[in-house]
C-alpha cells in the first residue's frame, strides 16, 4: 500500500488541478477585477471538482504564463491568500504547485497545511523559459528549515516545454532520482498541459521504480484513463475537466462526474 492510501484515501488516486487565474505581477492579471475575482473563480472550480468526486485537489498558478523558475514574492503571497481563503471550503486532501519554484511551493504548503507539492526539483533543461537549472540539495534543506518534512514531494521528471540536457534516458533519470532524492512520487508528462503522457514511457518508469508512486501527469481523458491507470498509480488531471475540454475554461462538474465514474469502474476491475 502506498502513501496515496494514507494521505488521499485511495490507490489509483485522481488529483484534480484547481488552476488559479493570473495573479498580481503576472502579465495577464486584471487590476480591474482584482483578487476577489481570482478567489471567486477558484472557488467555483473547487466546488465543481469536489462535487464531481475527485480524490484530491492541487492549487496551481497555471495562468501565470510565462512561468518563472524563481517566483516572485507577490506570487507566493497571492497563492497563500487564495488557498488560505478557500481552505475552509476544502473537503478533500489538497496540494499546491507554484510554477516552477520548488522552495516557494513548499513555503505555501507549510503556510496553508497542504499535504503535497508538485514541481521540477531535479535536472537541467533547455526550455521555453530559457536555460533551466535546479538545486534539489538546497530545496531539501529549505524544506527542513521551514518544517515541511511531512509534505509529500511529487517530482516531475518529464517537464513540459523543456528537454533534459544530459544524455540520459528516462529509465536512468527515474532510477537515479529515486535513489538520490527519495522522491515520494514521479510525474510523467506530455509536452504541455492537456497533452497525453507517452504510455510506453509511463510503463518504463513504473517498471524501473516499482516501489515509488508514479503518476500520469498530463493529458488524462475519459477515453484513455483506464489504459493509463493500468500502469500508473494515479493521475493528475486538469484540462479534461474544463468545459469542452479547453484549458482556458472553467471546470464542468458533469465532465468530472463522468470521468470519476470511469475511474471507479477501473478500480473495481
């Protein structure tokens, strides 16, 4: 039995994304609508996800495009404000993801009581956001300094919009990441949000780290979730829950309900 059962309550867990609208300092932030509108949009999505029956939720500044590898103080403050404001409405385990900053994600988790974070913690990449380096040794020590030892760390080892610079295949990366960093979970992604993770890569990763949780991180839909969960221990799901399956739209509870009915059927089989 994995930590998913202990923390989230089930194996083959579905962690749903609650995408936050642009925040103060982001190019897309609306000063006219302000933070009350950001909170209201997040509240509506949160309610639709919970009423649709997802197992857990992860708050992310998904609309802070283009992303930073070191997020600014105003982003951390805004995310903590949104999550803190909504916390009394959260009925399921929750996590946070401040794109793309591991230490900031942990800070928000500790401040709000989140159970897990997802991030790019390891590797060096050529990305749409420039040369992208990491320092997990520092992040791990920061986690201890701020009291985040119990926050589960979900390592995205196939980052979106980026290519690993080292000449190593995904099996080597998965194996060394678990050995060196003691990852709580490995996340396998497609090219961008909404793009399906390669099933063969997902299988190779799980076969390599059998005792570590492996999550299908992008592109899970009602037509492929059975195939993905046959290999993965769970899934992080965002775009397919939106109206018409469009990334920019709000969450459609009916789509969530249909998807989760399919997941429950998968679990039984």
